[in-house]
């Protein structure tokens, strides 16, 4: 059943669009979906009038399929509204209410002239648009989370050069498969780029070590060894050492040290260097 | 048929694995290498795999086999220049080439063998 069975009714909506807009905004304010702290009145008005004109335009096409091409303009307006709201901290209910609030002014206006079927059809349309907006909002939030996740991944794998030929990788946070992959790739790439012979994986800030994490560490050490570098693991706290033993996980062929300092000293030793007190006689400069 | 070149440099043999290594090429390489170790009495083989961008379990095993053959003939293999992606693949395949020495590059392999200065 086409919504615009009577084009005069559509004309009516068009001519009174200013009225609808004002009532729509009033409706949002009344339901607490306007959020004056997040959006200025002028911006809200602009947003609403843009969405409303897209809505009336799509309504004029006579199509009731909100995912169809006729509603493309409306969908893209809603998309920009809901993504920007997802980013700037609106609640999901407020974002959905934004669309649902449009229902009352439109239906109020139609009620006087349209029959029940037409009113229901409009109601359905707006419901579907509201659902669509909710999905978009959710998607916007997920995008934010994904972006933060990848930023976190990059942040959490710094490679520090401690000395010529010695790299350190302080690992902070839980090691899962994805992070291990990133750690491994970052480390191996750094080994090639700097030509370092020794890498120290510091796990001081890894909260727990279970069999899987241990497996991941062993993989990283093996990969580094395959490339011709040696890997030390440092920062194993006493509880972690206990856990590793109780789990029955062995770290075979891996040099482990209690602290990063110990590992660094061992690395220097492997390179044939040592730290000596200044003025201990080995200094050549006066 | 393609053959992998085996170069004698000083006291050691330099083998560079490049491109596609088929079964026949791999077999020929194992045979050639064994013969060259015996004829040159080389004690050290540098296996340069820096040009290998991808590996499979076949290549992984080939490297292990070459090392085992060399060891039987009283020579040692140093695998040099493995690419990060290759290392990750081998570890995931469970082939960690235990007991084989590795080096970041041919240069550091030479330094490791203590013959860098002599060349």
C-alpha cells in the first residue's frame, strides 16, 4: 500500500514542514533527547531540518522500503547523525528517540485527514528508520572500539634499543594470540632493521601467564632464534614463576632473568662487554 | 635442470637458496652439497636464505635435512638471513630447526664463525 495514496496529504506535510520541524524539536526536548550540553539549538535545528527534508523527499517517492534506493538520501542523513552521535557520547536511547520523536508531529498532522492504514504505514516506516539508526549507532560505537583496539596494539609494542645490538620489548597487558602476532612481527622487523643480535622480552607488566601465553612466548623466542638472534625473557615475578611451574609449562631453551637489568647485563656479557665503575682503571681518558 | 649453486669461499661453502625449490632441485642440492663437502673438506656451510620470501614445510624440512647431512660429514651449517615472515611461518609449522645455528645476515654469520676478518 503506497503511503502517498493521496498526494494532497503529502503536499500538506510539505507545506507544514516548518510546523513539523518545530514540534519535532519540541518533542525531543520534552523527552530529554535534545541534550543541550552536547549540541547547540542551532545545530540541532539544522540537523533536524536536513533529516526532515530527506524524509519528506523519500516519502514523496511512494516507496516504503527504507533499505531501497528511494531512501538512500534519508539513510545517509541518518548515518551522519548517528555516527557523529556515537562518537560524541550520546546515549543509544537518545539517538533512537531522535527518530521516533518525528512520529508524533507527522501523525498528528495526518490524523485529521488520513485513514488508519496510512497512519500505521507511516508509523511502521519511522519505526524501521529508528531501528536502522540504532544499528548505525551501534556500528559507530564498534568502529570507535576497533580503532582504539588497533591504537592500543600499536601503543603497546614499543621496541627500545638499549645498546648497539640489544633491543628490549617491554610487554604491557595481557598477551593474546593477536597481540603475540603483533609483538612477534614488530620484534622480528626491528631485529632486521637494526641488525641486533639480542632481544629482551620484558614481561614485568604481563598480569598472568597461562599455558597459552607461555606458548606464545616460546613461539616468539623460536622465531627470533630462527633469524639468528637470541631472545631473553625478563621480568618474571615470583608468582608468575610459581604459576609456570604449577602449570607444568616448561620454557625450554629460553634464557630467563628476574629483572630487565639482569637480562641487560647478560646481553652485554654475550656481546663481550661489561659495565664497570667509572675510574676503575679501565677508562682511557684522563 | 635448475641447480642451486654451491660456492666455495675460503674455507667454507656458500649456498644461496632462491626462488622456487622443487623436489628435484632439493634432491640435487643435497647430493651436490654432500659431494662438495667431501671434496673440499669444508667444515662450514653458510646457507643464505635471505632471498626466500615464503616457505612451506617442504623447505623447512630441506633446511633440516641439509644440516643433518652436513653434520654427518662433520661440517656445520649456519642458516643466515631468514626473513621475519619466514621465521613466523616456520614456528607456526612447528619447525624450529633445533640445533642449527642461525645468523641475521651472511656478514654476521661470518663474524660468528670467526672468519669475517680473514676475508
